[in-house]
């Protein structure tokens, strides 16, 4: 199983496999053609409340990750997470985010959970 995390603004690469946008909002200034997104499971993204909480006062990434994992245990998100896990079992999957630091984002939490 191969899961990659990349910025959605980076040009698509042949080894990306299935490209899954994991942001709730469409990335600014990026056309759908340029993004080449295969799937956009909005129910897998952090809630608006959690995103605002995390960005409000430079909250700890570990606290954010714990809260996000709790959201991912909810039925809709758990089902979508399992769908992405199935995609990854069949080939390459790239999780796309507009985050400036993907390694400290929800996409990294997703990648870790998918590879577990």
C-alpha cells in the first residue's frame, strides 16, 4: 500500500495514482483541469470547527491530530476512510492538500491512519 501526501498546487506526476483531494474547500486559483483530482470526499475532511480551533492560536499539532482522529471515527468519515484504504490496496494513492506544510496537516494524519 502506497500513500503519498502532496500539495495540490504541485504538478501531477505519473506515480500519483488516484489523486484524492482531502480539503473541504476547493484550492484558490486552481482550475479543476489543472488539479486533476479523481476523488473529493468532503466528509473525510476536518470539520469547520476543528479547522478554526487549530488555526486560532497556533494549537498543538498533536492535540489537533487526536481531535481529528475522533472525528474520523464517526460513521460517515469511517466509511470514506475505508474507501480510500481500498483504493490504496489496489494501487498508488496521493492525498492532496492546499496546506503550506502538509507534514503538519490533516493529510498527514490521514496518511498515517491509512498505512496503519
